[in-house]
C-alpha cells in the first residue's frame, strides 16, 4: 500500500526551485544575540557587584572545603575525564547514525571556541582592562576563560545536544562536575565559569548560523503526500510566490479539474521577523500587540479557526478545505482556488464607489461577528473575475476581538482607501456603509503607529492624509465626543533619552568617583560660592525678563520668575532645549494668549537668544584669542569648531529625511516668529527688556562659573570662561539627556582643563556650578510647579 502511494506521489511532478541544502535559521541568530546580551549583562552586573561576588565566592569556597576529600577527588576525576569522553561518545553515536555532518559542525565550533577563548584570554592578560581581568582571574595566574571548557560547550551547542534529553542531562552534569573540580583547585572563578559557559554558547550558536543547518523543510512531494491523506487527488503542482510572511505557497491541480491553493507553514519560519514583532510588543499596549512567538501548531490552529469563522460570518473568503501536518517540521492549509487579482494591482482609476462600498460591506460582516482582520491592505483584499471583493490572508486575524481591534481595522482600511481614492471619498462611502458613529470611534486611532508597515510607508508620500481624514470625519460628526487613545507605551525619542541619560549618569558618576564631593563643598570659598549662588538666582530673573520682553501682553514679573524655576524642575525629565519651551508656552496659554501666539512668542525669544549666543561666543573667542595674558588661545580652535559645525550642517542637510525633519521642526517653531517680533518692536521698552534679559542670562551663568572657579583658588580670564561656558551650553542643548546631563559636565571640565586649570580643580568647579544651577533649583522648582498648577497658572 505504501509503495503504491509512493508511486502515485512520484507521478505528480512538482514545479519548484531546488530547496537549498542548508539554511541559516533565524532561530539560531536569535539565540546568538540573546546569549550575547546575557553575557554582556552578566559582565556588567559582575563589575558593579564585585564585593557581593567576592563574598559569594568565599562562601562557595568555604563550602567546598566541607566536601569529603575522597568525594572531591572522585568528582575531579569524573569531571575532567567525562568532559572529554561524553562529546566523543556522542560523536561516535551520530556517525553510526550517518549524521557525521553534525559532528563536523561541532568540531568547527570547538576549534573556533579554542581560538577565540585563547585570544580573549591573551587580550585580558596583556590589555588595560584590569577590572575585568581581576574579576575573571581573582588576581591569580590562571586562564581568564578556560579554553577546554569553552570548546566543549561550543561543541555541545553546535551539535544541538539540547534536543536529545538524555545526552543533554549527561553533558551538563559532567560540565558542572568539571567546573566544581576547577573551582576546588582554584583554577577558575565563579564569574570566569559563567563567562566561559556563555562565550562557548555564543560561539556555538554563531557557528550554527554561520555554516547553516541542514534543510529539514519538506519538499513539494511531501506536500502532495499529505494532500492525498486528506483524500485529494493531485495531478499537478507548482510553487508560486510566497505570502507576505514568507510562507511557501503551491498551486495544486486536482483530478476532477478543480484547483487548490496550499499554504505551507515551516517550523523554522516561526521566528522570522521576530525582532520587529518583539519591538512592537514592547512598544505597544497589550490590547493591540500580537504574540511575538507561536508554535507551529498554534499558528496552524489560529489561521484555520479564523478562516472557518470568516466563512461562518458570510464574508467572501476562500474556503478552507483541509489542514494537515507534514511530518514534524511543517503543516499545510488547503484553500479552494479562486481566480483573483490583488487590489494593489488594480489602477486607482478603476476603483469606483461601488467597489469601495463592497469592501466596507465585507468588513462590516466581519465586524458584526467580532472578527478583526488586521491586514486590510492591497494584498489582503482581492477582486475575482466578476469584480466581487474577496478577503484573504486570515492568519493575522483575531476572533472574539475587542472594540479596540475592530476600530483599528476601520482606521487601517480608511487610511488605505484614502491613499487610493482620496480622503473625501473614503470617508463618505464608509459612512454610508458602517455609519458615522463607527468612523468617529475610529478617529482617535488614525495614527501612524496603528497602521501596517506598508501603509505607513505609503503615508510618507502623503503626510497630510491622516489630518484630512480626521477633518472629513469631524465634518460628519461635529458633536462627537471622542476619547483619545494612546497606543504606544513610549516613543522612540523617549527610549533615546533614557539611554542617553544612562550614559550621562555613568559619565557623571565617573567624574564624581574622582572627586570627594564632601571635600568639594567644605573646601570651597564661601564668599565666592555665595556670589555664584546669587548669579544663579539672577539667571532666573533674567529668563523672566527675556520672556516678558517678547510678549506684548503684560506678564507679572515674580510669577514669571516662578515659571522659570518650574522649568528647572521639568528639566529633570526633558532635554534642556525642550522643558523650558514647553513650560513657557503653557504658561502663556494659561494667561489667555492663543496657542499660536504663545508658541510664536517663545520661538521669538529662543531665536533672539540663539543669535545672542552665537554673537557672544564669537566676540569672547576673538577677545580671548587676541589676548596674550592667558595660555588659552581658542582662535585656532574656533576655526576648527566652525569647520566641524559646517561639516555637520552640510551632512545633516545632505540627508533628505534629516533635512525634512529639521525643516519641519524649525518651521513649526519659528513659523509665526517674524510677525510676533514686529509686534514687539512697536514697544521700545519691550525690546530693551527682552534683549537685556537675554544678555543677562548668559552673563549670569558665566559669572556663576567664574565664581565657582575662584571658589577653589583658580584663576582664569573672564572671556576664556565665557567661551568655555557658551560652547558647553550649546553641546548641552543638543544633547538628548535631561538638562544636558553628562554632556555639559564633560564639556565644561574639558574646556576648563584646556584653558589651563588642573583637572581636579576644573572638575570641582564644574560640579559646584552644576549643583548651583541644575540640582539646587530642583526643590524650589518643584514647589513653584506645584504652586502654579494649584493656581491654574500651568
């Protein structure tokens, strides 16, 4: 019977390209990076918690002395011998089963592991990474990484011994015994053992991905055999284009003249695109995200269930006729074949109102049954020969979907059709089919993050489509109360700020570790420190005068000063160039000034301050470079800085996406600045107040830094201090960290050191300056922020 079936299968010639003999599996690459991340985390944690590790190692060492000597000797012998015997035995067993290629991969990994561990060991011994060397060797003359153990673990990983439970348990038992023996003999440390194991695994997974793995995907004749088990009678088969998830597809001709479309789910494809899915899962709220990893069985059941549910809902979808596993490495879904054309291939001119209405009617059938399609794009919507709409690609869908997912479908389809037929037609026809209320409910979800990748890419060419769609919906339902929906847990810029803040904190802590903060405070000259504190306070008054000067409407002085203190509190959670602008804009709006004029006023103050900043930097740099009384001559450095800035500007403006982003940002900030400046120029008093406040801000901060230098007995020309401060302030404003944390400290310290101050004195002066201008105002800033909010001024 089996021979007859095999002959029948052989009669069907499958037209498909030859499957590659070896594949680089995404799962191996994922394991490689995951293990590498764990290795990095272990090293960083060990470096931070050195004292705890030393105590733990001492406790473990003391515990090993309690083990009977005979038992310790037996464990040492067994571990040392078995760590070589077990890999050899596994290799012999695989060769007898004609799986010698796997053994060869393991030998490659073992050789690479030996070479890499030796080179890393030499680098650690001879390099300047003293902390890491002490961590891995404990100060003894031993290998930082055990070469033999690294090779064995790389071998065991590359031969996939983890898939054989018995061999896996045996292998890790002898590795544990060997580590115990090495530790008892003071030949390895606990951190060294952990790093050795992880390095071996990294090399093993890297080797697996580099050389590839044997292709275990079932070929086309295996698909034919599985279809015969489902009582189909294939007579022809050919491979067609893969679907959007990379799954294989076959067009199958049957004996009765009908046809099938077969989708094959390969096990090794289940982690394809995983980094993107993990990113979306991490970034979006749980109600909108999909599971990042599913088993082959779960994926099969999900697509089949969605297909059956769509059929039961009466939607026009290809009928699912059968499902089957293909061995252990794949599964198939057999759909009836329909001659259709993807909507992406239909010209825009042929998409009439009746066709758009048909699409919405099909989606409404799904929505009534609480089915979310989740891929309403041009490749998920097809037209048959009669021009009827057919929905395909059910794998991404959800049954028993919540309101949010159903609204996401509406937003996605509304946007896609808006790209094809325009916002007005898309909204008008949708309202006629599903009603204005459904569109109003979906309006908050007209966000780029809520759409598919293809739609987001298309929106980059029509950035005004989403606002136009919202306007059309508002015109239909002007009184609709729409609850705002936030889909993102965070924005990418937030992640950048967190990472940058972490690096800044590390830099700041490195500076603090070189300076005794208590000594800094106690040894500083209190007279100069008091003067620096006064200069710091004057800067807040000056900021208030600057804002008042660029707002034609009257503003109370001391309340405006409180607003500037409040902005110092906000700088803890926002970049330096963002927090103050947001607080001042909000304050002006609360004073009854329209949002557009409020933004224009703040933009005008920022523009004038930038002009003053550049002018003062050039002026002080020229004065300093012309002076022979100081060793700090930045005239040549000024040329270098200006050239570097010019190169940076050219590079930024030469990249179209960056140029458009910068242009849009500047346009939004300064779009109404010139009319606002003209309003201010009508009042000479306002002009004087604004310019005086702008100049006072810079002079107050420079005076504060100069007083901090003098507080520790240092002496620098005022113009040199001004150049250092103005340069560092520009760097801090560009840094994405809160208040320019880290960037300002490093720039100020470097600048003062170049100017001629000793490094210790420069660091102390900078820390005192930042204490007075950044950290000390936080508490009064919080009090001001709370007070202003309570009195509805913010």
